[in-house]
C-alpha cells in the first residue's frame, strides 16, 4: 500500500470493495442500477427542459421542482458512474483526495435534496393557506435566495467531514467495504478515535434532516387544518391533491435515508453488510429515478404539458 508524503498513516488511495459477499453477481447487480440511473438522468433532464420551455410551468412550485431535479442529477452522478466502474471493470482504486471530494459531494447533495423538499413543503403551505398572496410571497428573488441558502447550508455543514476524515490515521489498511466514499464508511476503517466523527455526523443529520422534517411536519399540519376548514369536499380534495406528488417524494427520499442512517449507527452487527450497501445505493438512486415519474403521473399540469409537447413534436414531424 502506498502512502502520502511517506507517512504510514495516510494512504495515497483507497480500495472500494464493491458489495462484499456478492462479488460473483456484481455484473447482474449493475444492470438494475444502470437502468435506474438512465431513467433518472433522462427523466430529470426531460422535466427540467419541460419546465424551462413551457410558459404555464413558470410558477414557484415548478421552479422548486426543477431545482429538485437538478439536485437529483448531481446526487446520483456523484456516485453511480464510479459504482458501475467497480461492478463492471473492477476499477476499485480511488485517490485519497478524490475519495474526500466524493464524500463532500454525496453529503452536500443529499443535504440539499432534503432542503429542497422542505422548501417545496413551505411552497404548498403558502399556496393553500395564502392563495391570493402566493406569487407575491414566493417571488423569483425569494426562490433564488432560498435555493442558495439551502446549498450553502449543506456546504458549510459538510466541509468539516473532509477535515475530520483527513486527520484520521489509517494504519489498518485502505480497503473500504462500499461502492462509494461515505463519511462513516471511511471513518470506520481508521485505527484512530472516530467518536468526534460520529458525534458530528449525528449533529449534521439533526441540523439538516431533523430540521427539514420538522418544517415539513409543521407545514403539513397547517395545510391539513386549512384543508379541513374548507366547506366543500370538492375543494378539499382539489387542495390536497396538489400535495400528493410531494408527499410521495418525501416518502421515497426519507425511508431509505432513515434505514441507511440508523443501520450505520445501530444495526451494524445485525444487518448483513451487503444489504446495507445496496440500500445505501438505492438511497441515492430511488429519489432521482422515481421523482420525475411521480410528478409526471400525479401532477395534472405536467401531464398536460407533456401531452402538448408530444403533440407539438408530432405536428412538426408531419410538416417536415
């Protein structure tokens, strides 16, 4: 094993071991992952293009959705190409600094994903509870500032991960039983004291995930109260139907996130490593894959825009 600056504590590179115990089926596992990644890239770029090109979708709800799609693309692209190289070609070596960079991007974009879902919950709250002031409250300037603050929050809170991980001694070796560089996966192969890493990781999870879930819960409590107070059952159904796609996106994002977070810290000896690693990959792939499908099926305005876009393309082809 080679080391940086001749020291015996910091390796020049890590070996990402893929999915331990399932090496013989790495190729078969890669096919569904590659399919999901292809759907995620196609779906999210298609959704962003549709929102950009359709005048009817230039509203706060859909601008937040395009921000979610952009985050989804970055989130899955930060790991999947590298994961597929491991599963297809056994290209397992990753430079130490590249590993730290991947760790930074993974946690920054997952934090931003959570933040955008929180902003979308606030958007639904304003739309349902203050419909007449919706466009005056959520102006383009407010949306831009909210998106920027969400990104900066992730960057500021995640940057210490790289320094905390870099300071650790790695005298036990450089093999990481994972498909990508995750903060605790890297820290656990160190022979140093990782208590600070674990405590700070928990603190960041509470500051990002905990805060966002609290805001989402409060928003939907207020939305539920507003919807129930409506006199017409038709109006109640119409108001709440605008939230169904967002609720699905929340479930798709947070269920695998909670599983990954808690098994990393509390279920390490009871859950097989390959289950944990597969779930960790799905945690980064499920939201980007499913969100465009969910919003395409559940959102009436997007369905209409897709149909209009397809018919426009069909008309243009006939003219040619």
